[in-house]
């Protein structure tokens, strides 16, 4: 019996992009179901009753929530393809550390760039660049965060790359002069078929931000 794989997702979600990429890397066929986060579907509420958020991975009727957990689950369930996490325990722990760092740091500061104004906006922008510099330092001169192999940390971060142009537009700043190696890394990642298929066009995200502000009741002059 073939696996039934369903992904409940929302197209601009950098967290959902992670799961899409992981599934594509493993060549797993899945049923993508776009969700309306302002009118949540019965299946979303049923499959993620605790957080009621996307992405939700449903495998043979059982749900797996939280994108980083989903990447690990996908790696373990479909091990025959290129591994997403290192087999070495120390390297595996380091990958999880940086995935956790991205989860805890990047989104919160990035949100202030398009969702705040005044001092809060400027503080968010400054913190965002410092976080990216920390990540760039970890990347160093490597092709990917794991060396020559595209994997867990790359998948954790690359969804944010699709938002970079929106951050620059609404933050009135440029990322590349501050983090040239990170931008080069992003361009390499986008050359991968799994990433290219999973990331939305940057212009589409730029057009989406005013709509998102309106839905969230954020007024910025």
C-alpha cells in the first residue's frame, strides 16, 4: 500500500517551505492543501488541535506538527535518499542547535521589519542583520551549512531567503553588503530543484505584505 502524504500549508510560510523542500529532496509525492489561516479548516483544527497552525504533515492519517520536527521525521521515514541530518551524533546535535537558533531568532526580528514602525522597526532591522551575520559566520566558506551537502540547517533557513527582498523593501536597507556570503549561499540553494519548486516568487511576497498587514490590523504610514 502506497504512503498517503498530505501537507496542510500556506504558500508564503517560510516554515511550510521547509517541509515542502524536505519532501521534494526525498522525492515523496504529496497532496498539497492550501489553508486559509483566517478561516481555519476542519482538517487543520483536527490535525493540529494544540497550536492550530500550519504546516501540518499528515502521513497515513497521522499528523506531525512543527516544521523542524517534520524535517527530522521525513529524514527517518524515507532514509533511502540523501540524508538531511548528519549521522555523526555531534554534527547532528550542531545542526539541531542552528535549526533551533533560526527558529528562535530570525522570524521575531524579521517580523518587526514589515510589522512595526519607529524605534521598534529600527531595532528589529539591526537585530536581524546581527543574526544573519552570526549565521554567515557559521556558514564560513562552506558551500552549505553542512559542508558540501545540502541539509537540515539549509532547509531551516532558506525559506526566509525568499522574503529577503520584502525585508529590504519595507526596511529600506540592503542585506548583501552586510552578508555577501549568505546571499551567495541563498543563490546556490535556489539552484536546487527542490528549493526552486518550493519557494514562491519574491515579488509575490512583496505584494502580499500589505495584505498581511491589513489582515493583522497593522497600520504603518
